[in-house]
């Protein structure tokens, strides 16, 4: 059963563009992970500063395997040529969810 792991990252507004750019440069780095079913980086469209990395996995074991892998380390490396500080000092919180009820609507 698909599990959803959400990384809620607090991003000060002055770092928003840089975070978006870093994710954009790493989009494919997780694609080949066994059991990976996709992710979206959600930018807040109100006055919150928590960005959500919503990831979907075949099961918990697939997620944990990726998390402990070189691939995950790669996804979190600073881009080549990035100037220090390589980390933006972001704080993050991991949320674990399963889909309880779903509908895909009629318009899409
Ligand atoms: C639910 C799974 C994930 C967890 C637990 C996680 C963990 C984290 C944490 C703790 C941070 C903030 C601290 C830091 O800067 O290192 C972060 C930021 C970041 N993550 Fe993830 N992450 C996840 C998914 C992903 C995925 C799928 C990608 C690949 C595209 C990714 C790429 C990044 C990037 C580019 C940053 C920006 C921060 C920086 O470069 O300093 N993350 N992640």
C-alpha cells in the first residue's frame, strides 16, 4: 500500500528562490529508487513559510532504504559550484501519512 512521506521544510522567504532552484536541479536524483512513486515540492501560496516535499512510496521499507542510501545523500548535496554556505540552515519535520479516502474528480 502506498505510503506518503512529507518533509515540511521551514524556508525563510529570502531563501525561497534558492531552495526551488536546488530542488529543480535534483528532480531526477530520486527517480530510480526502488519503490519510489513520485514527489512534488509544494511552495506555500499564503503567508506560511513551510514548503512541503510530498513523496510517495510503495511501502515504508522502500522509503527507509532510500533515506539511508547514497542517492538520498546525493539529493541533499549542494549543487556543483555552489558557494558556501552549502546548507541554508533549514529546519524540517517528517510527516507520515496513508491515503484514507480519495477521489480524482471529473474535470481532469
Ligand atoms: C521525505 C523525504 C525527504 C526527507 C526526509 C528530506 C530531508 C531534508 C531535510 C532535513 C532538509 C533540510 C535540511 C538540509 O538543508 O539538508 C531537506 C532539504 C532539501 N532536500 Fe530533502 N528530503 C526529502 C526528500 C527530498 C527529495 C525527494 C529531494 C530531491 C529532489 C530532496 C532534495 C532537497 C533539497 C534540494 C533541499 C534544499 C536544501 C539545501 O540544499 O540546503 N529532498 N531535505
